[in-house]
C-alpha cells in the first residue's frame, strides 16, 4: 500500500480571506502531492515500510536504512506535516482552545496571549523554510519549537499539537514578503478541536 494524498477537509476557497483559494490549491494539489509521490518513489524497494502509517515512519527515521533517511525526512516529513496542517485549520476555526489544553497553555506560558505571542514570534523569526510547532516535550510540558524544512518536531523530542507552515509557498501569492500578516491571519483559522485531540494523544 503506497502512501496517499489525503483530501482537503474543506474547499480550496473555504479559508478565504485569510488564505486564498489559489494558494490552497497549489499547496495541496502540487506541493503536498509531490511529497507523497517522492516518498512512494523512495520506498519502492522497501515494501515492508509502505504499510506503516506516516507518523510511525517519521518517528523511526534514525532506525531506517541510511539511504532512505533523507527522503523520509524531507518527503515523509512533508507528507506528515501537511496532513496535520490541513486538519489544524477550519473555516469555523479561530478563538481559543478550551478545557485541558487551555489550562496547560496557561500553566506553561503564563497566559493564552503569552503563548500566542511566543508562537507568532517563533514563526515570524524562523529563517528560511520550515515550520513552527506547539508541542509536548519529554517532561509533559507544552513548548514552541521551530523546524527546518520538513523536519518533524518528533526529532526534537516534541509531540505536535499545533503547527504553521512558514514556507513561502504557504503565503507568497497573497502576502508576498509579509509573513507576519499571514501568521496573524492563521489565528482566525485554527481548529482547536483538532489541537485538543493531538494534545490528549500526546499525554498518553
Ligand atoms: Mn507547505
């Protein structure tokens, strides 16, 4: 079983005006699709790995055959990161989380707004292509990290809860060089239910 590109959980224009339809179409149908094609090509001679789920594969990066590691890091990471990213946004998103995630954010960052400032600043300040993630570290604490290119937060010992893609392909058509405006718009789209689900999972 080869890896498959998941459908977007909403229409290309569903996140307008925050993210434009053309960006969503190219990002999903071209960029994400290409990660999947290249991941499958890299695994062609490794049928034992094709049945794994993408999270298991990305987590086991260091134990894979040396010649596969770069492809799994880049294309496997790309597939994993984008699959989460689509689900972490929603046309009905925005606002704040509730329950356990909100309590944990307040405990680990002092206040929801302090977390928001920290996440936005990390995403804006990341040099070049990559991602900013909120995640849970080995001590069970919520932290913000950034990852280069398609590296997964697992490689920093962090289980992902919320992530934003800050590659230029994620925002350039609408925002050009104004990455902070794209990050500000992202807060209107966050699917906190999905983030809460990932948070619960990370605590198990
Ligand atoms: Mn992307």
